[in-house]
C-alpha cells in the first residue's frame, strides 16, 4: 500500500542515515549532504515520516534512532507513521503474563514486544496505524498532540466532536468505546507521544490476545496494569460510509492525519485549549511543497546496512547503550528485554486430576512403566494412586477427614525476577479450600503462604476458609534445588526433554531420595524393583513440573 502512495508523491525511500545527518545538527560528509540536498527541511515546521517496515521491533528501533539522532528546536515537529504485522506490545513496566495470551501468541506466530514508553498493552495488525509525535521537551504536550488525531478525524469524516472524546491518559473514545491508546516517553531534550488508531482491525483477535492465560490463585507484582476498556474500530462505527472497510481504508486514514498534521499541526500545538476548537472552523493550508515535508524512511535498508545510531543530544552514552541499528534491534528482540519487568510472585494449584493427566501424557508412562508393571502385582491405577499418595494422602490423614475420596491439592508459589526463578514454596491444601478461593481474577495478595511454616506441625496451620495448610519440607527443598536460578521459560535439560538414563537424571533421583529419606511411608512403591521405583519417582517429578509450567504459562520459551 505504501508503494502506491510514494509513487503518487514521486517519493523514494530515504536512507535513515541521510535523514539523521541532515537533521542532527552535526557535520556531515559531502556525499551525505549531496544526497540530502533535496531533503533540506531546516525551513520546515512540520515533517511527516513513513516507515517502510512492518516489523514491530524494526519500527521501535526507528523510533529510538529518531529520539537519539534528531535535534528538534522549539517550533519544529515530527510525525512518524507506521503499520505493523500482527503483534502484541506491552508497556515498559508491564508484566507479560498478567497482560496477554502468551501461549496463543506463540502458537499463531504473533510477535511479543516491549516498548520503552509507558502505557498499557495493545494489539497491532494491518488494520490499525501507529502515529508517533516527536517534539522538543519544551513542547511536550500529549494532551495537544492527541487533538491532532481527534480533530483530523472529526473534520474529514464529519464526526460530531461530542462523539470523539479524550481521557486523562490521552486515549480516544468513539461513542464511549476506545479506538486509540497512548504512551509517552521523555528523553534528554526530546519527547515522544505515540498512539495507535483502530481503523478496521479484527475485534475478536484483539480481545483474544489481550487476555492472560495463567490459572493463578494469586498474582502479585508491582508492574503497571493496563486499564481495560471496551474497544471498537472506525469502520465498525460506520465512519467513512464503508470506505474504511476496503483494503486501502487504513491508507485513507493515514492520509487524513498526515495532511491535517502538515496543515494545522503547529496551530493546534500552539493553541492554549485545542480541545475547544471546532473541527469545521479549521482551515486546511496547502504547503508550498508537500513532497519535501513527507519523507519515506528506508527502515529495511537500515537493517541491511546496520546503520549507525547518531547522538544529536550531546549526552554521554550510557553503559550498554547500542550504537547501531542492528544492535538495538537485537536488544529489543532478546528475551532479557521482554522479561525486563518488576519481580512477580505467582501462586498456582496442582490438583490430583491435573497431576494424573500429566503423568499419563508422559512418554515414560507408556514406553517403560506400563511394560514393567506386568512383572509386578501393581496395576496402572495402583501405581497412579501410590504416586499420588506420596504427595496428597498425608494431608487426608492429618486433616482427619473421614471421607476417603476427599481430594487434596498442592499450592505452589514461585518468585521470578528478570526471568530467573528466585523462590519456590509448596503447601498441601484441601481442594475444597481452592474452590472457596475460585474467582474470575487472581488475588493480588498471597492466599496460602501468609501463615508461618514453623510451629506445631502435628496440627498444621489454618489457612483460608479454615482449611489446614501444611508445608512439605522434602518436596519444597527438592524443588528449590531443581528450579531456583533457572529461567522460568526454559525447560530443564535432561528432566523435560525425555531423558531417563543420563547422569543428570541419576543425580536428580539421588537428590530426591535423600530429600525423601524422612518420609515415613512410601506405600507399595518400596516393594517394587529399583528401576521401576526410579521411573515412578521420575514420573512424579515430571508430573509436578509439567503442571507447574502449564498453570503459570511457563511452557512457552522466549529464547
């Protein structure tokens, strides 16, 4: 779509390095000056840039390059326009597990990105367009730049100004439904306000990706949560009389905002109360040379050539700051950046049903255990019950329940800091207590881990709903050794890749046996052949880890 627009304006993609040198205030070589002579924008107040990339990471890198490499004096404004292929973008201080459908995005190859600005989580696709307003720090006024989008739409499509409203977060609402979300960032002498505009995006897709998948009892974090609102699109509200439903509908909206920015952008930014302006009274000015003010940035070429990121602000580079396009692109794509969020603590339940299902789905169950069971006097059901009794049966006895069919579960708490697991705790709880804690959203406070673990272990500790909650020292110690220090999203080598006989597995089983040495009763497992006992214990560990990953959505790797 952008090719047709550029051809109509007789434009060709301009190398990023040329634009940066022309507008950085630094000296440029003669060849660069010659290339940029027809893009001498020093006399222009408003400039519109269009990225030719549809990659979220490339376009975020382009924003970073402009924020660092362009010097904008007061009275000069920049608008960057780009569209992205399907992706989910979280704010700088947001938690990916509490904001989006990580598993669904991975399954459908939808990119997950973290931006450097604040704000909430948004879904991008070819049905929406991104506008980035870049100004000097002195002219930072998102309450005014959002009015450029609002007034442009009202004027072009005859929308009653009362229907299109803004919020204190600089979002746009059409008929009470959200169509634009904003995020801001101020860096040195530059300021950025970027926003999305839903034109004809698939609303079902948006809702399906912006929905956390974890089955948490509690989720505690200092991350900034998104302020969720019902959304709509311009086309869904009948704006444009059906024209915005067409393949070039988004391009039409781009053109509207671009032309309005070039004609009226400065007037709105300089106006004291632009939100009081009446759209129909605004006069569109026709710049003497619109071609000069609309520049296509060759973002794709910047990747291929790994162009240098200029520093036009004169500040000393910080430690670890990337100095080229590709190095910044790589940084934004790395898992370490995606996990660059405040520490968080999850609490999930492992039920006997989920535990049994995990064991039955393990390849070890069918390929090794089942065949060897024929040599013993245990059935498959017997083995499942024995593997469950080690974890769950003790609680039934301790609680004094007379119902042999009473169900018990494990509550497992995990602390994650910058991708690494830094804490693990385990408790036994009655499943009925879990039902009492069932709710539409996870609790922001710990549910089963606030009570002390020490004390009268014969009687247990009373938790929510009067349930008896007891620690499992041997299991907690083993899982701490196994998990702490590992990346939460990376499978444990040897244990989770199907291995059964390597040295790591043998050491793991030895460690488990040592931790279980004080366990009074192994049931009928203690009478089985040693290799079958080892396989049973390995199945038990794999079952716990699989349930833990599934409930936390730690089964998706970002590497």
